[in-house]
C-alpha cells in the first residue's frame, strides 16, 4: 500500500531557470541534480516536508519527457507514491487488473526502485511507485 507522496515530478525545459523559484521564492532546500541515463532525463530535487519536488529536464529530443512537453508544455508530469515493497505492490495491482507500464521495477533517481502505472489507469495522471534504496 502507498505510504506517502514521495515526490511530484514537474517537467521543465531548464532546471537552471526553474531552480530559483523553488529554492529562493518558495524557500525549499535544494538537494542536487542527477542524470537518470536510462530515462533520458536530468532531475533536481527540492525538499518540502516529508516529500520532494522533482524537476525533470529532458537530456535529448527523444526523451519521454521531451515528448511529454511537446504535447503538453511544461508542468506536472507525474505523482510518485512511496511503497515498502514494490515487487509485491506490482503483483497486487496486476492481480487487481490495473494497467501497468512497468511489470518489474526499474532504477530511478537516488538508486530507488520505481515503476509506472499507465496514465489510462488513473484518469490521465501518470503514477509512479517508488521504493527508496535502503538507508534513504
Ligand atoms: N502524463 C500523462 N500521460 C502520459 C505521460 C504523462 N507524464 N507520459 C506518457 N503519457 C501517455 C502518452 O501520451 C501515451 O498516451 P496514448 O496511449 O494515448 O498515446 C501513453 O501515456 C503511453 O506513453 P508512451 O510514451 O507511448 O509509453 P512508454 O511506455 O514509451 O513510456 C512512460 C511511458 C510514462 C514511462 C514515459 O513516457 C515517461 O514519462 N518516462 C520518463 C519517466 C520519468 O519521469 N523518469 C524519471 C524518473 C526519476 C525518478 O522519479 O526517480
């Protein structure tokens, strides 16, 4: 079962240009950036209470986030919920007939295991499930 909102993913053209709003205007703690090669994105995290804002910047034109922005512009890309046991959670959802994009976990930022549910399963909002690497 979901434990809390891990982060909200927000697609931006430039992390550098978007950072001052979150760090300086809203006063969130900037945690740093990381490239997630497999997903062709650079991400930046900002801490807000127990959750985070994740800015997603495409690293190339065929990045899924570039495709999303070509269709929708910048804005909220996904909602990520933290789970304790991602493999068990995916099995439970599959059994319940929920449409999945990922049937097995893949690697996300911070070494977390992540999986996406199909946006058609949730009225158009892309859902990510996220199990932090132990110790995070
Ligand atoms: N919100 C709503 N709908 C979305 C969407 C989004 N963010 N991304 C894709 N879709 C829709 C597509 O428009 C498409 O709809 P149609 O079937 O009507 O055309 C459908 O979902 C499938 O999309 P796709 O791109 O054809 O499917 P893929 O399996 O190739 O990829 C996905 C799906 C979601 C994994 C990919 O688009 C994506 O966004 N990947 C990047 C994920 C990401 O944020 N990675 C960073 C994670 C770092 C971390 O959080 O740790």
